[in-house]
């Protein structure tokens, strides 16, 4: 017998118990089995907003049946997929409350008495204890009343409680788990791929998607109509007494139903045929949708690295839509490498065998420990030889150790190269090894170059844009968001986004003087001011900056609600909200997750970590200025040269910080403010009344830069001498001469414009971290036995690499090699 069931059909419960039907899905007579087999029920669910994937339909059946055992459903719904369906199912009868709103228990009390269904949204892991008696169904007075807080409330039999959380992986207490039916409505890869496929086809072939939607609704209606006719027929037959053949009215009614059913059935068959043809046409876009879905789940896994890396499905879809809009040609006509599908992730490369499993295991997990086994190659350390032996045990590298031992001279060139990642491998390995195999060899022989080898690998596979060292322009970032999308700056030591925001706002007509650029530093007593500033900015179109929101821990849930209100209400198109917060400390545990997930998911997150490498540092220093700055001095040529030198000096000081105690005895907080103030001092000296025609005051500049601006941070005498040595090298009368060497191989450029200096840096600076760009550091030397000795600072890249490797295992699925299978 097939049933037509809705969640609020209380009469169903009595029927089920009278007929000994079970709730579980294992039996063919179970409630779930009956629901899933009933196309009418499933069709109605879909029409009410339920996603059409298999997991969602099964969840809906479980939701419908869980009320039979008085175990309220607890929906895990991070992408808000179930709520629209529930709202559509219950309509205006549904009461929606949150535990953080005032008087929510009073609202629930009224609903219990009236028999009104209640949806409690956005629960946290710590559920209000006052709500627990209702969740646990603690009835009193023989089931006629229920505990709610401290009250005994008359219980209406039609009352239903639905619990909901947006947390993707909640950890509720054992009592909650035991007393509720937890239903995971999280999107699946298959379900998301189908959603994205529909959106791709809507963009590329709207005619196909409109036909698909129309046919889906028609098929649901056909199923409902056929079921209605069937039930009507059975009802008429059961109500008729006596001779059925002699009942003319019944026969005519049966003939009419038969004709109608045949017509509906014919339309249904034709509709299915048309749908099949449409699906074939839609499948040419399947690859794009599948890969976009995979990218979403990769992004979701980033939260295991840091709780700051939380992204909502809505945010990922917005990026997906922008990517579709940015592409002018139809995807079906574009080369695969130019399509969205070509934006590969690590997992996609892995599945396509561009990253072999065993080799990737070696690169990620093989430790290069000291070995007691002596190296047979005179110039190779025991450490490197042990790594080569381990690598040679893999099928792809069989014979590598023998080749290296037999022909050491050919391999020595590779080992001695300043940039081994750019050298061709010796002998047959030049053609035998893939680019990823070469990474493994570089890790064994030259671990100091592995970071740069990986950078080259990413550039070759994904494109140069993925290793672009220059930071994102704030104008581009603003173009990625709307007035309803806040921007969250994740702060890094020595990086302050406020200067960039003020400069960008000034260019666009937003400034403090005009009253349309508001800045609030969060702290004690600033919460109400921040809320008022947000409300004013949203209505008047201001730029609002809330700094250091992590300092207002108790207010952040209020901020989460405010952001949700901004997303649901109309705001001024010019309104922009900027937030800043420190990232959580590594290994801080659950208590370290200060910022609520709702805040993180609603924001476009921007992190501007200190650049790594001289190339990135020098570009970042130049990015603090503009063509207008370079043209602002009366002594234009001298000012441009000195400002470029100042940027180089700043880059050298900040670059030394990455070498720890080898660079500075103490980690000094050099930042962009030091550079900007020094540039103003330089400009004032050159353009003062006595300075326009006078000789450049080198001693004064060196004193101001080395003792006050940058020197104000320095506390160690030896570090002060290092800073002074750089100043004497860079700021002297010879510095203005063309090709004056700032470091070996990199001289002073001629007088250029702003973009010209950037281009000069790209074309002339040895960006692959040659030791030449750090003139005060010693070049590598050889040990007495001829083996290569690396300087202390070359250990910095491997340390960075190993720190990164420690974070990768949590991202990997369980398995023999830690990777997902091709299936």
C-alpha cells in the first residue's frame, strides 16, 4: 500500500502503529521505504523546494518519519538547503525563532499550546539548558504537559519542534545526540555538481534549462495526477454497493478516469523522452560543474588548517558566477585549458595522475633524517644519499641510486647549480622523469631549493598568475564584493591594511574629512558605537572600518546577527564594511576559535602576509607609492632614485627577518609605516627652501633612517651596526650614478616612471633567491672533502616547507596512501 504523507498529518501515526509498520529503512514495509517509493510524495517535496539529489530525498523521508518516535529532528544544514523546503512545507504556520533573541521561550510556549510547528534556527554546540526538557520530551501529568524552562506547559498533539544548526561539523553533547534525530543536509558532491550544472546551463543555454525546469515540474504534476486518479478510482470502487457493471455512473466515471490516465501517461512518456534529450545536451557542461563542486569541497577542507578559512556555499557560488561572467566565449567552444575546468586543484591533478601517489607520499612525508650509511659519492652528504636510497625504492625511481653512483660527475653539475630546479636532469632522467618527479629529486639533493622548485611547478601547471608575488590591488578586491559583502582582513605582523584602505577611499571620494569614511577600533565600550556606525553607513553609503574585532569577543555574536540583517535588508549601494582581526594562534584548540562561523562565512577574507623573497618585498615596497608620488618633488630625478633605493633598503631589512637569529638578533616590527614616514622625510629634505639647490644631506638622511625611523625599532648594538652598514652602502654620493651596484648583478636603474621601476625589478633582480641579492650574507663554500656546504640562511626555505607539510595530513582522506581513489 502506498501512502501520501505530509509532516503534519497526525492521523498517519495511528495508521502506522495499527498496521505494525516500522520506521527504519531496512524493511520493505518501513515508513522510509514507502515514502521513497511514492513518486507523489517526492514530487511534492521537490515542488516545495527540496533539492532533487538522492541524499536530500532520503533526508526528507527521515525527517517525515522521525516524529513518530517523539525524537525531534536536528538538522545539520551549513548550506541552508533544508530551511527553504521546511518553510515551503509548513507555510505561514511555521514559527521561526533563535535562542539569542529576547523572549524566544515565551514564543515557543505559545506555539506548544496552540499546536504550532517551531523551527529553532542557528543553534550552537552549547544549547540553552532551558530548552533541553522540551528537546528530551519530559512530559508530566500523563503526557498532557511538558517542561519548558521552569514552567509546565499544556502540550498540543500537533506541536512539532525542528532544531537547526549551520555548523558543518557540530559536536553536541551525548544527551542531545541520544534524544534527537540528527539529519545531515550538507550538500554532497553529486548534489552540488547538479546545482552548478543547472547554473552553467542557465548561463550558456538558458533555453535548455528553462525546458528542463518546466519538464521537471510537469513530471511531478503528472505523478501527482496519476496518484490522485488511482486513489479516486479505489475510493469509488470501495464505496459502490451491488452490481458494479450495472452502475452506469460508475462505469462512465471509470471510462473518464481511464482516458484521463492514458492521456497523462502519454504526456509523461513524451516528457521523459524530451528530458533525456535535454540531459544529453546539458552533459557537455558536466566537466565544468564537477570540477567547480570539487573546488568547493577542497576549500571547505581548508578550515582544518585554520578556523579563519571558512567559506559559505553562497560565497563560492558568487565566485563561480563571476568566473562565468568574465568568460566571453561559450565554454563549449573554448579550448579545455582556457575554460573554468582548467583551474585545477591538487586533488584534480592527483586524480589525473599528474601527481603520482607514491611520489607525492615521498614528497610530503619522507623525512630526511641523519643516516649512519656513508655516502659512496664524495660530494654528497650521508643525509642526501639516504634520501636518494629511499626514493630509489619507488617504481618510478628504480636505478636512480645506481646511476648517481656510477656517473657522479654528471650529477655534480646539477647539485652545484645555483638554480637546480631550472637545470635539466642528467642522462636518461631528463626524459624519464616528470616535473613532479623532479621535485622529489630536488628535495633529496638540494632541499634548500625545494620551495622555489614547487613555485616553478605551480607556475608551469596552473599558470604564472598563481605565483604572482605582487599583492592583490584593493580596487580589484572591491570589485569582487557588493555592498552586502563585508571584507575581513586577516592581520599579519608588520602589515596594516588601514593605510591602503584610506588611500583607496581617498581615490574614490571616501575620507574622514568628508564624513563618509568611519573608523572604529574595537575595545571596551566601543560595541554600541560600532553598531551605530554600521547602521549609519548602511543607510548613507559610507565606508566603515571595524578594527580588531577579535578584541570584542562577547559582541561577535551580535555582529553575526547584524551582518545577516545587512544581507537581508536593502543597503546603500556605496556602503562597504571592512573588518580586521588577528588569526587564531596555532594549536590553540576549540577555545581559540573566537570569531563565529557566521561572520567568517559571510565575509570576503583577505590576508596580506609579509612578502617572501626580495622580489616580492621590493614590489610590495614600491606598491606603497604611485606615479603621483614619484613626480611630486622639484628634484624629480634625485628623488626618484633615492625613493627607489629607500624601497630596496626597506626590502632588505624585512627580508632578513625570515632568517631568524641569522638575520636579526631580535624580530623587529619593520612595517610600511616606517617606509612611508621615511619617504616623507626624504621629500621634505629635498624640497625644503634650503634643499632645492643644496647638496643632498647624506649624513642627515642616514641618521634619520638609521637612528629614528628604522633604528627606533632596533635595540641590539650589533643589529644597529648591520643597519648602519646597509645605509652606508645604499645612501652615498655614488648611489646616484647609473648602474651603481645595490648587490652583485643588480644595479641602480636609470630615472624611470613608476611602472618602469616595477618592470626593471622583474627583469633584472635575481628573484629566485640567489645569494647575490643579499650582499651582507656569505656565499656558500665547500667542505675540505669537496662536499657542498650551505650557509645557515639557506635553511629558511626547508623550514617553511616542513611547516607546510605538517599541515597537509589533516586535509587528506583516509586511505593507503592518504589520497582519494579515482572513484
